[in-house]
C-alpha cells in the first residue's frame, strides 16, 4: 500500500484524553514530529479526528 507522512502541528496539552491517545497511536507525541504510516482506512479515520493537530505532508 501507499505510505503517507503525517506531521504533528498541535500540542496535546489541555486536550481530551482520547485525542492524546489517538496521537500516541499514530506514533506522535512531540511537536513537529513526522511519521510515515501505511495509508489505511484506520489511519485516515484517526486523522479525521485530529484535523487541528496533524497535517499530511508531501
């Protein structure tokens, strides 16, 4: 499958616990960190829950 790069642009400070857990599940926990993940429906769903904290980079 294709891979996508995800960058964290928002801080998890003062966010609900489920948003912090979703970030950790994606492999993110610090600002400006970039991870490369498989492009699956599960990853896309997690990204839809955090549009204010993550961005897809080219």
